[in-house]
C-alpha cells in the first residue's frame, strides 16, 4: 500500500480544519456592535513626541479619542484648536460630502464611468491635511479627496479629471477620481493597491538624504495591508528611520471582503507597528480632533528625526466600494447607521455648537451655499464635456510623455492613428 493510503493515517490526532474569516453580520441580520470595546474619550495617554516606539505600543490596541458624548474636547490629545480652524475643517468636510453626492449622481446619469465616495470618512483626510504643513507630500489612495479640498484645489479641476474632458490636466490618462497634483502635495493615485506606502517611504528617505524639511504621508486601506508592499515599506521605514507617517484607513471593508480577511481578527492594524519597532497609534477616524492630534503628533515626530509612525484610523465605509458595488449583497443595509462612532460631520458640528461657535441656522446656510458652489463647479466642468462625449480629438497626445525620444515605430503608430481619426 502507498504511504498515502487513508488507512495508514494517524487516527488518534484531531482532524485539521481551515479557518475562513466571516463578517459578524450578513444581509438580513440586525447589526449589533455592542461587543466592540470603545474606550471613553480622553482615556488614551499621550506620549512625548520623542518617546521610544515601545512607549506607544499600548496605543495600538487602545483608541485615541477626543470628543466625548457631550461633544466636549477632553483628555491629553485635545489639540485645542481655535474656532476658525474647526469651522474650516467642518466646511471642508461638508464640501467633500456634497461633492461626492453630486459626482455619484453624475455617474448614475452616465456622465462618467465610475466614482468612489468617502462618506463617513471625511474627517480623516480633511483633518490630516490640516495637521500637516502645506509643503508635505501625500501619497493617497482613492478616498482621500478631502486632502485636495482642504488644500484649496479647484473643484472644477477635480471634476474635469473625473470627466476626462478637455480641462483634464492629466489628459485622460488616469481613471476617474485618480487625481494628481504636485503643487498641492498630492501624488498620483495608483489603482495598484499598496504602492502608496513604499512610494511615501522612498520620497521621505529622499527628503532626508537631501537635508530637506518636508515629510511624507502614505495612505492605504485595511485590505491593502495584506499586500507585500505594506511590509516592504515598513521594513525600509524602520531601518532608515524615514520621516514618514503611514496611515491605514480601516473602514471595515475592502471591495466586498471584510477586514478579517486582512488579519483584523488576530490583531489591530496598528499593532503591525510593534513587529517593526516603530511608533503606532489607533485612532477614532470619525473624530476630527483625534485625527488632527494624531497626525500632528506623528508629523512632528517625523520632522524631529524621531522616526516613522503607523496610524490606524478606525472608521466605517458607509457607502459601497464604488458605484460598481452593491454593498447590500454582503452586509445589512442599515449597518452604517449602527456604527457606534457616529457621523464625523455631525460630531464636529455638535462640538462647535457646544462651544457656542456654531448653530443649526448657520449650518443649514453653509450647506446651501456649498451645494450651490459644487453645482456651479460642475456646470463649468461640463462645458468642457463629459466622458461619453470624448472621442478622438488630439489622439496623438496619447503618445506623448512616454519616451524622452520617441522610437520610430511608435511615431509611425501615432501618425497612423492621427490619419485614421481625421479620415473618420
């Protein structure tokens, strides 16, 4: 008999079983997040910026929070921001949400191919942009449109890129929502998940080599932590003490697989910092003040040559992965409303009202104003065309910016394409 004969297998050993992570709730279930351990706001200790990485490890399983249930800013992480800064962040967050809603509708109307909203995650990008210096470079994923909004990038330019029209500064070479603008410190978005981390680390290393003062911040989602690029980036960051902040936006879901597939059942994403010996923080991503405080802390740490920081922003993706995704096929339709950390816009608004620096009447007026602003920007963008209207105008431009010296056979292809387009 063969050694692989089942009759010869050990019968006194337990049968092996494979664990396949499953989300706690599926369509039809009633979501109940009462089992989540949400620490009280203000409970997390705030180490010195120059603290040893090990002094932060307790914060990789805790949750940095500032806004309490009475909408007050409490605890050592309170950044004590002035009211004008708080109002600016609120305005930027509402702008992002209005922009998302308009572009979502534009996609449904057939004006562009797809769109990706960041509903429920607005505080993360907006507060991070506010916390870092204007000259610092971000290496974003595709839900950080708030970085551009907070830095004053024109909404019409964003829409032109989404429509791939004549006003698109990227000349139709990027997919919709994959913006790029060096002047605003926004590196080109890549559809290859995970690439942002090694790019951010490499840029930060180059900045240090040149003796510059600018730092970098890299962004990925929870699913991309399973990519090799994540681990390569952390290795380089820790070995060379790169001046970089690395953000994992844990919104609980990748495209249609929940965060457990990337290892969330075993440890928090912030705990990955421990294995590499770098500082780590786990932060309430729906608390704009906590996000600001954490990024400011990590940015100052990097700028002072005290090393990189891995930050996990704990949040929830309220909408689908993109306009191509129907989340009702894999999670309860009301799950986002049950998320215990609330809505980031509502929480910051309530904080300003509690301070006596805001009120419902002004909030409604601002929402109306921003809706008009976004509509006007959309009207200007659509004057230059929408995606389905794009044809073969200036087709030769697709061959540009590829080679320093264009090979003869590529030049022939360009000339043939131009001739064909003119003949049609």
